[in-house]
């Protein structure tokens, strides 16, 4: 699981709340993390592999949105691998991990492993949060026809730059001036928690707003394509809205336990003695949400693939073959038809007006199919309702 408590545990003088959750059934907790991360890792890879008897996804062109979805899955896979490695070391070498609590020691490897593994997990999941925010931004820009493959470079710079900057800054402030003196006051811990949860809270607040505006823009785009709003367009708009809802639902399910757990632990930290009887229920709730985090955080990767693409099946196709891209043949035929201009001026004007209308419709279809990528039924309805399919 991904929690700033992983970094604070590396401090020998860690706070009592961190000590409470990290020492609660560590073998069971690490086993839960390994099981959940391994299952999510296998199912995520299974979802992304090509399947036998499945036609390639119908995309008018390679889009930045589809690239972002793949990068989100890659971040989840790498973050899950970090969880598996960290938990395996904790289970396999308990004496090695016990040296983290020793203040005066000469062996720096336990602390190095503790800090390095925690930073790896935090960095990958923070990058995933930033990519999810970029997906919401890109979805809105796509329907506004202001995005494309060129914007993916800006997304890379923003995502990896902010993820690395916040992670390094939070760790540096937490461990300043050394591991032995971190967690001596809230001035060390609070900046670290802010840099950890800032991208998570950004997705929770900003993405629903951007998704809502995108759905409204899609409805306007569908109405303006042919001047009418048929049942096909209404159903397609509903499916795009449902896809955004599934993405946010998965995110809330996987990370709401982190916010609840952190709130409870901060409340316990404010108490003079967290072992008092009146705080028993709060301690129990903190421990329960701690175990829930170990289950749900790693499962985000697989659940996101379900929200992105639906269940793709079990039959994996390991044969590599070149797939025909439908829009290539469409473009070549269009060039062939327009290779020679019409000798009559008014016929040329009519042809140009139809060409402009067809181009606008193509751009609309491309924008909408980018948002419904992975949904075969949506792509088929979009093709049937497009002017190109109808013979314009």
C-alpha cells in the first residue's frame, strides 16, 4: 500500500501512531499486500495483452488519451512490484528490518532499503495520480479540439517533474537534518504529508469537474454534428459519462481508506496517550482501515483497466502481427478521389463544402472515439452514424 507512514517508519524516533499501525500484525499485513499486489499485477497484465479472436480497437488515430491510459497502468504495475518487493523483504528478513529501530548503528542498509522502497512506491503512485489528472484535462481538450499527440510531451514534463519534485521535497523535509532527528516535530512531518496527498486530493476535486464539463461538451458536439440528437448519440454520450463515473468510483474506493486512516492517526497523534481506553474505538478503526489500505491500494491497477476497457477475456494472443489501421485506407481513398480538381467552378465549390463538412465530422468522430476507446459497441455505432459511413 502507498502511505506516508512508510517513510515515517524509517525514523528511529517515529511517532506513537505510526508505531501502532506498523507493529500491528506485520506478517499478516505484509502477506495481504503481497497477495493483493500480485493478483492485481497478473490481472492487469492479462487485461492489457492482446486476445485471440478479438478485433483491434477501432481508433481513428493514435491519441494522447490512449497513451495516458497505458501510462497509468504502467505506473500501477511498477508501484505494485515495489509493494511486492518491500513486503517480501519484511517477511523474509525480520532481523534486517528490526535494525531500523536502532538509533546508534553502523549498518546503513536497513534505513537505505526502508527509504528507497518507500520513495519508489510513493513516486509511482503519485505519478499515476498526475497522469489521471492529465487524462481529465486531455479529455476536455480533445472535445474542444485543442489536444493531440504533441501535448503528450507537456504531460510527461508536468507529471514526472511534479511527482519527482514533491516526492524529493517531502522526503528531504522529513529527514532533515538526518534520519535520527526526523519526526521530532510537526514541522518535519506535515510538509511530507502535504506533498504526498496533494496530487490525490487534486484528482478527487478537479477530475469530477473536468469530467462533467467534458460530458457537457460531448453532448453539444454530438448535437452539432448532424443538427439532431438521435438515440445513438444519446446512448454514446451516456456511455462516455458512465466511463468517467467508473474511473472516479475506482479511485474513491481505492484511496478513501487512506484519507480516513490518516485522519484517525493524526487525531491519535494529538492525544497525550493513544493507549487510553476512550480511544479504543479510534485505534480499532485506524487498524481496520490500515488493513483495508493494504488490500485496495494495489488493486487500483486492475480495477482501472476494467473501468478503461471492460473485461477483455482470458484468451491471450501471443502472435505478433501487423494490424491494419482503418483510417489509413480511408485517407488514401480520399486522396485518390480528390487527386484531380473539377473543371467546373460551381462543382468545385460544392465539392469543397462537402469536404469541409466531412472534415468537421471526421474531427468530431475522432474526438468522441478517443473518449470511448476500448468500447466496441460505441465505436460501431459511431461508425454507422458518421457521414462517411452513410456515403457523404
